[in-house]
């Protein structure tokens, strides 16, 4: 690719990323004037891109807010402690490095071959909530993207028996923290391209990154395969998460099935409850087979 074409492609990518992040922030009221946003920087491509885009958006945002980057040094073997502080100082970003040896805890508690992510995630979450309180952060920003949300949706569907995904914004169980995911509308492939273009100092995780047979990785491969075979399927699935029809599901707490009664109104245009969705592809015609007539 020649230089001019590459620059054009990166300009389009930058505009798309900033537009989608800005749209997510606006749609879910993620950031308000005076907020102090704690960006959780793991060293991976997603959190690097999140910090980079938020810093850029802040320069032209209609509201003023502060950013502080926080990295949890889990004491993984070979972790390059100097990389992130050096990078953040170079960009002029206030930061805090929290050092907690959760690596040894996870390796000691979780049996060999078992999934490490669940315990590791809980430990990280508790530490980051504490750090947010100590720093006076009003929002905790995580780098989960559209593909993470879809993977979580399918994991809950296949293995958890729930219609549940990652919300773009939530309040922690203790009611003290607001967690936001500004990358909710962004595809992982775009983040990978942006990380390469911006040459972020990527630090791989030696915990989850060392387990190749995780259910999440299998679901991610499934989604990639679907998108290759049926382009646009992931976009349709993601859109469905924001267009829920409780009356056509089976959750008795989400919809009052027990109290349903005929309402007697005749202003509806027929009964469309069982119509196929408008985006459904046409069904193939079945071949006509001649059936011999049977005489009495």
C-alpha cells in the first residue's frame, strides 16, 4: 500500500473510531461535566486505544472532564514495569500504577488446566474499585468492545442459560462506582489496525493469553466464522441487543404475562405477532412433488 493510500485509510479509521466512541458516550450519557474518568490500562491494544481516543475527544468535547490512567501490575513473570510509565509520561497523562501480586494468588488457587479468567477478573475488579475511590474517580472506563459484548452474550446464552451481555454503562454492586465502556460500538478489527498504526507499547497477558481453549476464544472463532460466511450477521446481532421485545420472550418478571387480557381495541393493523422480521431473507421454495391419489 502506498503512503498516500495508507494515510487516507487511517484518516477514515480515525474518524470512524472517534465517531463511534463519541456516539456511545452520548447514547448512554457516559461522561458528564467535571467527571474524573479512570481509564484502566492493561497494556493491551483495546485499553491503549481507549485511552488514546478519549484523550483526543477531550480536546474538542463540549464538556470538561479529567482523565487518569491506572495500571494494575499483577506481578506476572517478565512484566516490563518501565514500559507504561515511560509511555504515559511521554504523553503527559496522569497515572497510577497499583502493584498487587494477584498472579501468584490465581496460580495457587486455580487447578492446572482450569480457567484462570474468572478469579483473575474478580480480583482485578475489587482492586480497581478500591483505587477508583482512593483517586476520587467518578467513572471507571474499561476497554471492552463490540466483539467482547457479543461473545459475552453468546457465552451466557450457551453456557449460562441467560439473555445477558456486557452493558455499556453500569453501577457496581456496592452502588459506589459507575463503570463505562466507551468502545461498545467499535469492532475489534478496527482497534487492532489502530493499535498497529499508533504503535502502542503492547504488553501481552501471560494468564488468559496462555489458555488457548477458553470458551470465550471458541465463541470468538465462531463469530468470526459466521461473519466470513454471512457478512453483516454480527451487526444484526449487536443491533438486536438494543431492540428487545420482552412480550415475545419468556421472562415472567420482565413482562406481565399473568395479567394479559384482550383489550378490545381495533386500531391495530391486523395481528403481526407471528410475522417474520422484515430483515429475514426469503425462504427457498420447496420442490413440488406429485403425490399419487389414493382411491377409497
